[in-house]
C-alpha cells in the first residue's frame, strides 16, 4: 500500500519537476518548500538537470582533506559498518562526506557499488555541482533531509531515495554528513531516523574522544606540573595508598623510579607525621617542621598536607629543610660578604695569617682563629668561607659570649615542640641547621658553657644535631670556624673548657697578630680608614702631620684595628681644616706619646696618608719599625719572666716565630727570668 501511495506521489512530483525545468513554475501543494528553494539554488548555480557530472577533487587536495578529517573517518567507519549490517542486500549505499560535500568514504552492496562510479571518494556532491541531493541539501540546511525520486534536481538521481544527516564537532561546527541512498521505491520514512541516529552516534563518539583528549592533556599538564615543582609532591587516597608521586618525592623518600603508586605510604614513611589523623580530621597542615623516619634513615623536612574532597585523600608536599633554610639565609642576610681582598695590610705577620687562612678556605677543616679583640677575626672567618667551595652556602655567625647561658643550647642546636615554656608550637631550628651546607662562625668560643660544649663536641664528631627536647638526630654538613681572644689552654687548666673539644676545633690554627706587632700596617690601615671615612662624609682627604704618625706608632693599641678606625674617624670629624694634627687625636694617644694636647707643634711636617696597598717601606722606616718590634718582644719577655709560651701568646705569634725573632734581634730570654 505504501508503494502504491508513493507511486502516485512520484508521478505528481515528476510532473512538477518537468514543469519547473520548462518554465520555473511549480504547484507548491505538491513540492515541499525546502525542495523548491533548493531547485531555485541549483538553477542559480547553473546546474544542468539533464546532463551533469560530479566534480572530482584533484589527488593532492583530496589527500589534504583526508588528513584533516582523519578522526571523522576513523570514528565514522565503524558506525557505517553497523548501519550497513541492517540494510545489507537492499541495493543501498552509505556515504560519509565532509562539510563541503566531498565523499570521504562509502560502503554498500557490491552490486550497487560496481554500478555506482558516480559515488567514488573525492567527488563533490554539493548543490552547486549536482543540484538538489541528500548530501548537498543536508549540508546547506545543516539539518537532516530525505529526498525522493524526482525531488532530486538532476535526472540521473531520480531513481534514488536519499536520507542524510549532518555531523557536528563538540563545539557545534558542521564537519560532515552521513547519507544513505537506495532505490526510491524501497525507501521508508524510518530510513531518515536511522541515518540521523547513526550521525548522532558519530557525533557522540567525537565528543567523547574530545573530552578524553582534553582529560589526557590535563593529565599530561598535571604530570608536567608534578615534575616541574621542586618540592616532593604526592597524593594518597583515604586508605593511605599513594595515588600519584613525582620524581622529587621518590628521591626524598628513597623510592625507586617505578615504585610508589598503589603502595601504602607507611611502607616508606615509618613515622614523623600522622597522615591518617589528618585524613580523619579533614583539616590541613602548612609548613610543619618534621623529621620523617624512613626505611633508609631520617629526613628533616617541611611538610604541608591538605584534604582532597572527592577522594577523601590528601595532597602532600615535602620540602627538604636545608633547602628552605638556605633560601631563608640568602634573603635574611646569613651570608659572608668579605673576602681576602678586604684584608688591609702588608706586614709579614699578616701575610702568614692570610696564607694559612687561604689553606683553610680550600678545605672543610675545622679552624680556630686566635687573636686579641679587634684584630679582625670575623673578617678572616668570612674570607675563609668565601675562599672555598662553601661560598654559595650560608654563613652563620654567633657570639657565644653574648648569649644567655640558658638559651645558648636552643640557639645553637634548636628545640623541639614543647621543649620548654614559650617554645614555638612546631619547634625551631638552631644555628647549626641554618648553616647546613655552609659555615658557622662561633665567636668567643671560650665563653661557651661546659654543658653546651658537650653537645658541640657531638656535632663536631658525628656531624648531626639533636634539638633540645627531641630524640631524633638530624644530619648537618657544617664547617666550624671558632675564634677567641682567650687562652684556651689556660681555660682547660681552669676546667672551663673541654680539652677534647679544643683538639677537635684546633685542626688548623690561625694567629692574628695585634696591631702593635704588625710591622708597617699602622700607616696602611690609617690611610685606608681615612679614605673610607672621607668617602662616606664627602670630605676631601686631609693631610696628616708627621708627628701624628709618630704618636700613633708609640701607642700600644689595646683595641687594635677597631680602635684605630675609631681614632681616625674621630680625627676626621673634629679636624677643623685640611690637615689632621696631634690635637685631633684622643687624649689616651697623646698622653702615651709623651705630649699633652695643646702643646705647640715644633717642626711639624705634613705627610699624605699611605695608600691601602704598599709594596715597600723606606729604609729608615723599616729600621724604626724593627726597633719597635724588638722593644715589644723585650717588654713581653720581661712581663712574662722569660716564659716563651706566654710571651708568644701575648704577642699573638707562634712560638717558633718568637724564637726566630729572638735570634734575629740577638735577645737572651734567660736575662728576663
């Protein structure tokens, strides 16, 4: 009955097609509006309804089209195969075309394909080339269409029934068309629904793959971020199993390259942070100082962890404590800025100290600097640090004599949570931890209490620190430079300094000579400080009276270089003119020089200050300085009753150096006993 109905309709449509071809008129009650509009477009394009051939795209252009629509073809072919399984044997053909109507692929009954050379891949089936047809009209309208028999504009297609549906990408853009063509008298109204469902299946698969591709990209981005972050980063689920982990976290926790995922975190972190409790409470922790006990040892680190709402697990970051502290030290100023170039002087005594200091700089040997107050012990310590391979690490200086006795332990070694009243909740690292990878300078080491010396000895011997109130030992890589103006041997005799600690620290000893024994350095240093003060105040460098230098040389300088700098600064500030005279010096210096302030200057000559670096001294100046050095040795021997050890310590030189100078000057120590 359906066939008879469509036979009658086909005759009516055929008559209207002939009428349109003749005079462009049709009965709108017979021809559907969208068909008539398509016929009009076909005529406008100049399509010949009686003699037309589809346009074949050239091979190179078609290859580019196939490449551009690779995913559409890959996804569409399985759907086409399933659709063909339902219509097999009906002398039908299923065509997949792109958004321009160019056939990409086809499948159908072999007999139909053999006789349908007009539907080869690469042929364009748009309205502008073959007029009204399933593919071209569907693409133009961007909606499903079914075209029967003479509704096709070209006569060669009048035997067909075509059902076509558009295919869109996830953004709704038209990317192709699916068309099913069969003999007009075998078509059915359900055919269009079947084709539309197949086109929709292709769209859904394209959308699914797009979502998966986006997720893969996101996963790849996430993995890239995971690996880019310098911290250890891992995630765990609610049971504590690792779900993801970056290479840095593997390295910190001692996990192999293929390990981690799917393993319980407790297999690697034995103790230190209760991650399960964090999951149960659903609260975050930030920058918590922790010592993780691992299978292969311990890891001092900074831990942060925050819950993941969906999986009820945690995101955990692990930062090595020493890395954070190095960064803090860099920005907080825990670094050495002085080098050997900043040490001013030309005396042999100073050159010997610099020689030993440079040796110390090239190693990680514990070093002991001995010298009176003001001789430049910290300058030497900084120069030693900057002269070796630790120069990029922290330089932490601490004055052991300035710390309260009840705080020195926590300052040096740190403290754990709850170690004492007022302690920070998460504990606090000590100076040794802050100096990890660098140098710690313990000034006035002789003032350190015996209780702290015990812990310091442990650090020196074992290279690890135990915080006050803690049980875990933390490894530290620190080079120790200690300094004192006291006689540590005397302190050992007096039971105020541990002998074993002394020998641990006294691997390489550097004696800094006092200013009074630094031959020729007084003038050099005076000139250096004069230029420094004038540069800071914007004044012209004044001349210095000859008797000023004579007075300075006669002075004993108990405050050493620090005192000399203060004297020069005072003189520059109170000097009324372009020269510094004896009256501009302090009363202590003028009294010791044998001249009171206010006495007239007789035969006063002006001299320019010596430059900071001096190669040679005049002959008469060398003789004068040697006389002063001989007199200083005689005074020391007399004051120490000929005791060579005490005299050497008093003069700030090695005992061997003292013996050498005694022979040089022909001094008999026995006369002073």
